[in-house]
C-alpha cells in the first residue's frame, strides 16, 4: 500500500475516534492558559517580480517552480479571552526550500555555471514569531472547528552568501487559516491549515553584497522583488 494512502487512513481513523466516543475533557477550554506543541509540513515559495532587464542581450523570466515539502516544529501558548476567542503565540521553526526557474524570452536554453542551470534552489530556515486570534465555533461532542488570523516577524537562519540568490533575513508576514479541535481523553489534536504571506522584499540588491560574481549577477539581476509565501499543515497537540 502507498505510504501516503496509509497515512491518510491512519489520520482518518484517529480523527474518527473522538466523534464516536463520549465527551472528553469537557472543561479544557475554560482554562485561562494552556500550552502544547506542533508538528507539521510546509511548502515554501516566492512571489516573484521580474526586473525585465536585458542581461547579455537577453531578457529572462523567472518564477517559483516545484514546491517541495519541508518540516515544521513549534510550541503553542493559548490565552482564553472569551468563550469563542483566544490569543495564541506559536513560535515555529521551518525547514524547507524554494526553487526558482529561469526562461529566456527568446526561447534559448538557459545555461548557468558552477553547477547551476535554469533552476536554482534557495534553502530556508525561518523562525516565525507570530500572534494569532483564534475564533472557535460551538463545540459539538468531541470536535470544534475554528478560523485563525494574525501575523508576526520572521528571521531566516538559512541565508547563504555562497548562493546566487542572497535573501534578507528579516521579514514581516500575515497569515490566516482554519482548523478543527478534536478532543481526546488526555489532550486535543488540532489539524490546521494556514497560508503565510510576507510583506518585505527579501531579495538583497547586488550593490549591498560584499562579493558579486558573474553568476550572482545573472540570477539576481533578472529579479526585482521576492516575497515569501508559505503553506503549512500542522498538527497541534494541546
């Protein structure tokens, strides 16, 4: 059996357990504070704005291509404000990467050097420090859907001066998503889907780099702006 299908079957089985059982943890949401941790996957990308500059007599177009899954781990702190509203802080470290593909306007093959070709991969290791407002619906037996919105600051520890695309470390972002609390006997399991959108242009201009080679100019000069984007699927244990 395919591993993905097996994981989906296991997830459905785990989630279906509290729906058939008696009501678990009836007073857990009445606590002023509660804590937890999160594990999940992420898919990082860039919002790309092209410069359309002529480079060596050619104009190059760039876009984010394949979005490969990464890993996320974090902590959860929840402050109850009202029956339906809570304030959450969820510091999270993400491990992932983005791939930018280049295409010549004339249709000629893009040829890089030093191991780089028409695609270039930029590693990401951002630490997110967000605040969210979580609005929850009324609880039905052992499940409770919710929506979440907020934002925060992010610092990327994965920037690499050897990479032709040199990213600025600091970014600010907004995020929104939805999820559902599933109540078990000793804890809550909360699958959650969020979309993150960065505000800053995280592309470091060539004039701000200490060393600029021909390779750096080729890959960076075709770009005007890079904005961080990310989709996360997390499982909060609270």
